[in-house]
C-alpha cells in the first residue's frame, strides 16, 4: 500500500536491504554497510522493519554490549526499530504504520547522510513502503535456484528464465511508484551470496540466469559474501569486517579470512558507487593467521 502523496525532499541516501527469502544474509549485509560508512566518517541512521526476528536490532545491541565489555568504541548507527502490530491491522493502522516509517526516515535524515533499512523475509506493507523510498536496493541472494525463485521462474529443462516472480514484481511496482511520485529512480543490486570458490554447473547456470534477468529487470548483479564462518561468529559480539579486529575484540588473532571478508564488503560498496566511502584497509600491527 502506497500513499499518493510524494515524500518530502531529503538529503540522506536511503539504502534498503531486502529479500523475501529468509537466511539470505540481509542483516549481515546491512550492519556491515552501516559500519563501513560510519568508519569512513559518514553519519548513518538505521531502521529495522523485521519486528519478529529483529536480527538487525539484536546485532546492534550485541555490538553496544560487547564494546562496553571490552572497553572499545564500536561505533553504531542511530537506530530505530519499528514494530509491526500483531494480527491483521486495519487500513487505518497500516496507514499509521507507514507514516511512522516515513517520519522515522525524515527524522534520521535531519542528521544522517545515509539511512540503512533492513526488511523482513516476508511480504508486508512496511517493506513495500520502504522499497518506494529506496535510493538503493540491495538484495542478497544465495547462489541457489531455491533463492532464485523469489525473482523468477525457470524452465526445468533449459534453466532459462520463463517469468518474473512475486518479489521482483513488488520491486518493480515500488520503483514505478517512486518514479511517478518523486521523479526519482532506485538503483537495484542483487548480491550473489555464499558463492563457491569452485566452478560448478549450478554456478554457471545461476550466472546465466541472473544475467538474463538483470536485462529484464534493470538490476546489477555483483558478488556478495562468501560462506565464511567468521560472519556467523561476529553476530554475538556485534562485530563487522570493518572493525579493528585483534585479540581484544575477537578473543583470537585475526586471519586472512577476516581480511578477505573486509575486501568483499569494500568491493560491494564500490559496486554501489560508495567506493569513496569505504575506509582504507589497515592491517598494520595485526598478526594474521592462515584462514
């Protein structure tokens, strides 16, 4: 549900991380983008729309708690969590919730250069409203045809794209709405997460399918995050690839995997046109173990 009233002009760039498929790495991508921007000297706000899981919010809470515990300044964005009411909300309640999201974005935009919004792994009206405000949409996608299905259907024999799916249509509707009301475009990036380092038939077929689909839907496909255990280990402490990782924060010496993870996020920011915002890597004084 969209309002026919255009959003107020804002200077902050809104980055929405979205995909209806759970487990694609949305919250991990969101927190790493937010912290990377902060580390580069940008002012950043963040909004969590997943009121059930609240992974983004818990990540930030873990980060604050761990920073206090180890006496480190682990920078965090100015964060807001918007709760979706239980049950079936009335039309009035839905309109009020959407307005609360718009108000939150406008409030953060008064002091922030970037706003990162994490969305739930299901379709809801707040997600649709966020998509309609996105300057940049980032869709993490596991390198699997199970995940590909949220974007498009494929022929079971040739694996060629036969049509677009529900999430792709929702994004297209939001982009059209934004263009109509605000005369603004949304840059869409699809991240191939958990890419294998080894060549495989699935990897080749996925690459071909995404290339074909990108022409239809006007998105850019970029490499995302590999399957690294360190991203899972970061969560309880709220750490990211851009933190000063040493034995004090990690409890162990950093490895080459930590540096490679940082490079992956830097490449992502560069692909999004934010390369100048990525803080320069600094491994001086750090002893690296083999991954």
